[in-house]
C-alpha cells in the first residue's frame, strides 16, 4: 500500500510544500535572505516534521478523534522546543539570526498538515519517510530562494555559513562578484515575494514541458491523498 | 432607400491609444527641456537609455507571448513609461539603475500582470520605488540647478559619470552650490534642516531656495503644469484626477502650515517642488491604474494628494509621489466598488 517512490515524488515535486501547497510562507519569505538562514530553518523544520510525523503516527490509534488537533500541536510544540534548545546550544549565531521564526515553526502549517493528512493515517515508517521528503522539498525551495536572494543582493553564497556549521565554514563563503551597492530589494520581503512568484512560474513551465513530452495518460495512483489548501 | 444599420456605439472618435500616448509624450517635452536646462544633459541621456531598454523589453516579451510586436511598440505606451522613469530619476544616476528600472517596469509590472490595460500598478512608479528602496543613496543624489551651481556637467561629463567610463569624475563636485555647500533637492534640504532643529523660514534662506520655492524646480514644475493644461485642452486626460491631487495636497499642506508654520513647508513649496505637477498631470492620470468613475477619480486624486503630504512630512523619504500613487493604485478597485455611477433608469445607491 505504501509507495515510497510516490511519497518522494509528492514531497519533492508534485505536492511540494513551498511551491504547490504554499504552506509556511511566513518563514519561507522572512528568513531566506541568505542561504545559511534558509538551510538552517529548512533543516530545523525537517527535523521537527520527521519527529512529529513519527510520534503522531505512533499515537494515532490511542488519540480520540475529537481532541487529535490539540494533541498533535502539543507533540509539535515539544519537538520545536527541543530543536530550538539544540540550536541555541550548538549554533548560537544561527539562533540569533533566525530569531522568532524558530519557535514559529510550531505554527507552520506544513507540520500540522502532514500530521493530519498523512501521519495520522499511515504507519510510522512511511510517516517518517513522508516527513523527510516533505521537509526536503521545503528545504530545497528555501535554499534556492535563499541562494537567489543572496546572489542578487550581495553577490555571495554561504555568507555566514560559520553560524550554522562552526568556525571552519567561513572558508565556504563564495564571493561571486564584488557589489558596491547591495541590491536591497532582493534582501527585503517584496523581493522574496517576486522571486518566489518567479520560482512557482518556473515550476509550472517545467510541468507543462514534461506534460507535452509525455502525452500518454498516466494511471491515477490507487491512494488518493488529501491535499491541504489552507494558507498559513 | 436602404438605411445603414449598425449596432452602437453610433458616435465614435478616432482617438487611439497611440495618439493619446503620443500627445502625452509631446506635452511632457517642455518640462524635459527645462529639466535639461537646469540639471544638464543627464536627464536626456537617461530618457533615451530608458526608451531603448523599455522598447527592447517590450519587443522581447511580445515575442515570448507570441503577440504582434509591431502593434505593441507603436502604441507608444512603453515609450511613455520609459520617459516617465527617465525624468523621475536623478540625472547622473549610473546607467544600470535606469536599465534595471525600465526592464522591471515593462517585464514585471506591466507584462507579468497581462500587459497594457491589465497592470495593477503604474509601471513607471513601481520601477521608481524599486530603485528608491534598493539604492536610496544614488536615488537621492540630485545635482545643483545650473543657475546656482559651482560647476555644471557638460555632455561628456554626464556621459562619463552615467556610464562610468574614462577618467573618474566625482559626481559630488556638481552638487556644490555657488556658496560651496553640497546641495540637495529643496524638499530634501527642508527635511534635513527641520530634523536639525531649524525652522522652515530659516531653511528657506539657503541658496537652493528662491523666495518661496526651490530654484529651478519651480520652473520645471511650471513647465509640466503648462504641458498638463495642454493635455486637458486636447482631452487626452480628464480634469478629475489632477484636480483631486492638487486640491488634496493643497488643503492638507495648508492645514499643516497654518497649524505649525515653523515646522512645515508652505503649500506653495509643496505644489511647486519635486514631482508634484509631473505626477498630478502625467503619472496619476494613467487610465489603467486609476479609478474609473468621475467621482471615484476625484477621490483617487485627493487620496494621492493627502498621502503625498503625509509621507513628505512624516516619512523617511523627501518626496512621496511614487509611494502615494502605488498606494492609491491599490485602493482604486475599492473606490470603484463604492463609487458607482447611477445607471440610467435606476435610483441612486
């Protein structure tokens, strides 16, 4: 019943949380000014997502339907607190630069959405895999967005990578070109919205090209999945 | 005897988009000439550069969209957008700024929203805001008007500064007034002085001011006012929006000035400084992004006028028309919803 390839395809591309479901837009747009922040938040979200999916899947038979949402939220909140404390302890610079958006992972709709739509209906292994793939899909979008914004605004990549990975990572910073006047718009939220819109457009173009190349009708997957359209 | 039968409208006039745009561009000319007279050849270079970039972008996008390239280039709307950006940005701003602005206006603001007639925002002003928000330093570096400047840039100087070629010329030498102080625009000077504790009367004694208005800027505004009045006469624009803008700005600034004359610019300075006349007649009157009913247009204009006053006095930037126009663009559908003209045969409301 569980099709791992299908789950991966859904998480990474077809039902990508960032590009298709448009969930978690608030952190997506707010912290992606640099690739380091984007990666940091993406990985934190992914960890929480995997953990919450596993736990929700394990307790799904013992939680009464009526109070499932509060229970899920408690589980997610506990995990976010754990991740927050870990980042505070081991990557303090990143903790400071992510700021409020780290605890705000609790309210990220992807996590509660996956718990409700997938983990509460499937076993722990496939739930964990779904969490990994959805988290990866989200992290990928964050990274691409962060890289684009960082290149456009400062002409660098991995600026401040030492905040995430430790002091050795300062050498990771790549200076693509010297910018006398930073392109502030790419750093500011409007730039994030514009680039995000262009990314979604790019995905649609690719989908269209793929569809043109494969005219034969693909068979519908036997498991139809609930798609969450709530916007966070 | 056969009668010719045709469906309505029975009264037509041959005022096409390209004709209207052409008239607007022609009426801009006196203002552009005076701007060149006071601020050197930079303005003209910026306008030409903007036109080249805007038309190429328009052609490229039309090719991508598989539409008629020639028709869209000859409707003059891209050229008008380019000219408006060109006159709005500082004359000696580096070339890549105007290129970025014109490309952004045409590609993102105009065509990604569906092209001519579908854009939500005024393309020229959206591009101006993009540049102002991204490069605040360059966008507020205006040179001194030639009549009170220590040095004025020649054509060669302007070209060298804009394209950053040849010997490095310091732009700051053209910002010096005859008294040796660095000059900013009148609105900028007043804003800085007020923040340093001077009264507006004290600030107005500086060289950049000439009596009650700014040197040069007064004449540039007057030229745009004249061009705007010709536009009204030609019926290329209607009077509602322009009147609304000027009235809104005048009333708001008069109230402010009467309440606190020492910390406020006079209404005359507000009306004849910065982009007031250019925006009131040429920018806010863009039929695509404005409200549609006559009453709605007066409200739309007045909203811009009041917003300009508020942002000029309370905001961080010296001039405010770009922001005010964009905010009013956002309100236009809302205004249209509540201000519907009474349909014939129906009661009001």
